[in-house]
């Protein structure tokens, strides 16, 4: 799992305005060939050219995030080739970026991974965010938000009980079940 706390500005859901700032967007004064970003696997020169352009791009992170979140597996996006992005695609649902969680809790409408959604629910539960607000933040029904809060509360209680049981168990209690047979026939 990847966990970050970067203070990046995250794209809002459905926001594609970042593309206007991309170095790869062809303009009258910047005649970039879009095919540069779709080289063949053996075309090292075009790959190097595309990566060099991406390295100068002010929205490379937004580009990479958009590619990962949309499952885009073609071309060079955010400075990474298809092969370089492949492991990131496999792990995207486990990404946990607390700056994204905090932005969501602040009311920004951004794309969240499964792990980030769970973190929003946990933070909302701990901060007593009303069920209605959680439902609005996650774009779910109030009933679903209430169920998530109940599950979170139950998980926290179970974890607390397990921790307390672990602290109160004496070493004699944990070894009590071991006898000669527990060590096998060689003992």
C-alpha cells in the first residue's frame, strides 16, 4: 500500500481543465505531435522524447492520476510508459493519500480509491461528521453512510477488545495449552 501526505491540488471529479496546461497539448506556438506519446515498445527515441516533454509538464501528476483512475493503459502518461504504469494500475485501489482524504473531508469533490474512501469514513467517524455530510461527501445514500459508520464503530470496538485481551493475558495463560504432545514425537 502506498501512503502519502503530499499537499498536491487534486483534480475534481470530471475535471479535465488540467489538460489545457499540459505540455503535450498542441497549440499554434507548441506544435507537439500527439503520436509522440504513443510510441512502439522498441521506439526508444520517441519514448525518450515523450518522457522529456513530460518532465517539463506542470500537470504530469494530474495526467498520471487520470490515467490510473480511468484505467488508461495506452501511451505515455504522466511521464511513465505503459509497462511502468502496469504495477501502479494493479495497486491503485490500495493507494492511500491523506491529502486526498483531507481534501474530501473539506468538501472537495475528488476521485478516491477504496482505501481512501475507508479513511474518509474512519476520519468522519472519529471527528463526529454527521451521517448526512458523510453521505454527501462520498456520494452515497444516508442509509449507506449510517451502515458504514456502524461497521466502523464495531471494528473499532472489536480492535479495542482484542488489544485489552492481549494486554491482560499472562504468559502462563498463553503457554497453558502447550504440553509434551504439542512439541511432536521427538520431544
